[in-house]
């Protein structure tokens, strides 16, 4: 029986749930995911749990608070001037608490997201932490194929 090794290509169904049990991602009712271990498609702690798991296995892993997506980092809370957002993005955009805003990476090749946590006079407070940072998660997998 084939088992998952570092660098394996996988086809699997997976479900990631936060501490409240609500699904963050669930492929069990759709097409399975195909990924390669070690390429950053899954958090390193989740990849580590998969090493040695046999093809055909269905298993659930509990990851402690902060293990999957790190601890919350207060330095990732940043104030951004509304004038800068209007200059770089849609000048007519309206922002509210809970909105997710995409920002370009410095090289312009990618993007990252920030969640509006506070709206001030001429500024917004963004949280650039992963939404599950500092929280426990449940990671359920069904390994369909390993190459």
C-alpha cells in the first residue's frame, strides 16, 4: 500500500474546520483536491500530519491553537490611510468592519488580504493575520491517491 512521503502528489478530500466546528474548506461534496506536499499548498503542520498516511485512509487530526496557522501577531494589525486606499484602488469604495480587502505584493506578482477591524477618521485598521491564527483547527482527510 502506498503511503504519503515528503514531495508526494496527492488526490484527496479534506475538510478544515475552526474551533466552532464550522467548515472553512470542505471538498467532500465536490471535486477532490490535487496537490503536492512541500509546495505550500497546505500549512506545514497539516502536511506533517499526512506523512505516512496510507492511500485509502480517512483520518481526522486536531491541531492545537496556533499550530496550523501560527499565533496571532499584533504587528500584523496596521492602520492604512483612506487616502492611500483611494489612490491605489477604487476611489469610490466604501469600507466597513469585516470587509476583506486585497493588497498587491510589493513585486506586483501576487496579493494578500487584510480584514477591516476598525474604521477611523481618515484611516482603517487592517488585520493581516490568517483568520485562523491562534486558533485550534480540525483537519479531516480522505486520501484517494498518492503518487
